[in-house]
C-alpha cells in the first residue's frame, strides 16, 4: 500500500519530485510513496491506475514549480483542461477529505491564485504550503 501520492508536472518539476522522493525514501520506507514514472507499468490505463493509487493514500504532495499552473495549450492552460493528468490527480486528492493535500513549492514558485485554477482545484490555495528550496 502506498501512503503518499506525489503529484507533479513533468515539464515543470520532475527533477524536484525525484529528489524529494529520494530524500524521503532515505528517512521513510520508500515503498510508501507513489510516483507515476516509477510505479506505473507499461500498458496500464493511466487514469484507472491513478485512481487506484489515490484510493490507498492518506497524503498527497503536490509539487508546484514556477510554471505548474501556466503551461499553455492552444485552448488556454493545461491545468484548466479536465483531461490534464495533474488536474485529475489533484482534484481527486482534494475531493477525498481523508487525504491531506500538501502543496510543495519548488524552484521559487508561489502558490497559484484561486482565480488561476478551475473550481475543483481552488481548495489547493487554502492549504498551507511547504517551500522547498535547493538548499
């Protein structure tokens, strides 16, 4: 069972998410953490696998880099698209009241404003964030 789900945007904070997992794995049982790139096997249905992982977790670390909420698409920003995997992950975590959702700010990022997020993600802005510096 994975207790902690690590959500991140690859184009924004993959390196930070990896280093965070490495550091946490030295202090805690590494098998307690879920990160897609390491825990999803080839050929699995991504949304189904994410939902299974989220159903097991008690905490979610949302790693937010400088462009997490502003990565652009032809239609606007990715985070506002209902099929964006980061959007799906965080919305599912926020919807589960028993999951502690912790924003982890990296690379000098700040927490997005509620107006920058779709309604189902705006609760993220009310969470106390943890600022993780390179130091």
